[in-house]
C-alpha cells in the first residue's frame, strides 16, 4: 500500500502474486484491528476499494521497518559492508519458493 501505489486489493494480490481472496481475508483482519481504512471513492462502482493506513497502521509499519533494518544489519553486514554472497543465497532461497517461478 505504501510503495508503488498498491492501494487496492487487486493491485496487492498482483504485487505479491497471491489470490485476491487471500488478500481480502488478510485485509479484513487488518481492518478489524484498525490498521487500515477501506475507502469507496468511485461513486460509479462501490465495489472498488482504496486502502489507507490508519495512524496505528503507520506506527506498526514504522516499527516493522525499523525491526527489519536492524535484522538486515545484523544478518548481512560485516566490517567490510554487506555480505553480498549471503544476501544472494538468501534471496535465491526465497525466490525458489515462489509458486510458478
């Protein structure tokens, strides 16, 4: 939602390569937890939903981003900089598990 204007369920499903029903289920959880707001901005099609992070959602995202940055630094940084070979192996490990790839 924050990057690449993925503010619609279909766009999120396409970006992550998962089904729209799976995205919808997760978005409903985030909505119930007050992490997102669903906005219906198209009067001609009320099925079209735009997603907006709430203040709590933005706070959680910032905390996750910080935690990721700390983890990344611990996991891949050496005295000489980023351990690119480890990063490449881990990336390939993740990519190999993407269905249809």
